[in-house]
C-alpha cells in the first residue's frame, strides 16, 4: 500500500497560482503512475491530470489544459500540480492518487484505476 500526503492548497485570488504537492511512501515511486482529481461541493470527483511513471506521458482534463501542469520528482518521491490562471470554478478539494504500473507507461484517467489516495487539500479561488 502507498501512503500519499498532499499539501499546498489554500486561498488565492482569481488569476493567481498555487502548486500542490503529493509525497508518496510505502512503495517504489518510480513504479507509480500518479493522478490528480478534484471534488467541488455538491459535485462528483473528477479527473484533473495524470502522469506516467517515467514522466514522459501526461494527460489533462480539457477544463485545465494550458493552465495546469503535472510533474514529478523521483528523488523527492513527489508529484506536483502547478495551477496557474486559477478561476473560481477551480475551487475544490484536490486529491492525488497512485497506481503501481510496474515497468509500463500505463497512465490511467478513471478514478477506479487508482489504488491509493491521499486525504485531499482544499483550494479556494476567490473572484
């Protein structure tokens, strides 16, 4: 099992930036595909971004493409979500998730494909 701890959330004005971090422990980070999801109040949790174990493959939801960047640092065992040009509609609890993909480049988008989840970090974007 992988333990994931998110940090970096907070309150920011529209147009501002935040960087979320997700630090993993309990399994080799280099075998993990990582994903970010978010859940706004009263809505279902949705996919935001994903990155392959190597970092070579990334996917984004259309709503964040061009504004958010997912990355990873194996030495720090941490995945990041750089969020720029934030909008009030980005307000949500953000969760990171992982899946052990061995040596593959499998980079899932569905929540059901991920095995371990962090506790979430809150992002509030004021207008």
